[in-house]
C-alpha cells in the first residue's frame, strides 16, 4: 500500500520497512494561504528537509503538525506557520524539532487543488 489516510495528529513515528509515502489531512488555518483545512497532502518519509519545504513533524509534547522549514539550527529544525496570525503553534513557542521528529516532507497536495508543493526560500 503506497499511502495511508491519516489525520495530522494521528501520525506515528515509523520504523524502516513501512510505507515511504503517506497521506495526511490538514487541520487548522496556520498554513493559509498555502494550505487550507481539509487539504490532502502526500508526504514522503525518509527525505531530508530543506529550507522552504513543508514538512509533517512532531513537537516534544506529541503534537503532529504541518509546518514550513525556516532554518536548520544546532538543536534541530526551526519550523514556522505560513499564517502567523493563527497563533504560535510552531517553533516560536515550542522550539526546534530534532531530525527524528520530522516525519516526512510534503511533496504534493492531492486534493482539492492538486499540485506539487512549492518550496519557499
């Protein structure tokens, strides 16, 4: 099976041997205008993120999120929302995310407006 339907907060860390591609559903408005609630995203595991990529990650408190990579710091990846007005549910409030907590890089939005996810730098 190439993809598994998951909600963003249901994503679990994956050992080797599990699907490389997964699908997640966006919840919340923190990534507007790039992503909207209900968007379905194709996420590729085991891919090293680059600045500007949209990723699925898990913060230390267990919350799984879809955020954009702002920079690489000594303590991990600094992830930010595209829509800062929606609150501080990103690294500004929760700190950097270690490598093992980045669950995958978003490669495509598959519904409702299909298209490749653009990197912003």
